[in-house]
C-alpha cells in the first residue's frame, strides 16, 4: 500500500465527514456520518470510489441534491492535491443505512459487491 496515498485518503475522509456534519447531517452523537473508500487507486488514482454513509434516505436525498456539496467534495480532492488528471474520474456515492437495510439486509459489503 502506498502510505502517501493512504494519508491523502484519510485527509479527504476527514474533510468530507466535516462537510456532511456542517450540512446538518449527523449532528447527534448517535447519528454520525461515516465514510469508506474502495478501488484500485494505488494502480491509478482515478480508480477511486468513496461511499458516504448517512442514517436516513431523507438525509441522503438532501445531500445528493445539494450542488454546493458536490463542488465541495471535488474541492476536497484538490485540497489534498489528489492528482489533477484523476479528479474527474473519482466518484462519491451518498447512501443511507435505511436503504442498505431495506435492499441488502443491512450489509454494506454485499450492497457494494
């Protein structure tokens, strides 16, 4: 594993969690946003897929519709100097725990296989 890329990914995750919380999602101690990444980013940085998890479908839909939030996600890549040529290919998926429970029996792993 490329530790330098891992460090950048950790910084992106932290920034995105702060953005989600600032949008009013996950403010309660029991409802916090979570995030993970998958992909072959160590082969090519464009093969990166982030999943942003929130509790409810309502929170998910509100974030998906927020154009400013989408721009802020892309800015998080620029802030950590993720390779510029790869940035347009990086994907951010916002998903809710409600949907995962309903569609995949509560398994985030099964949902993204």
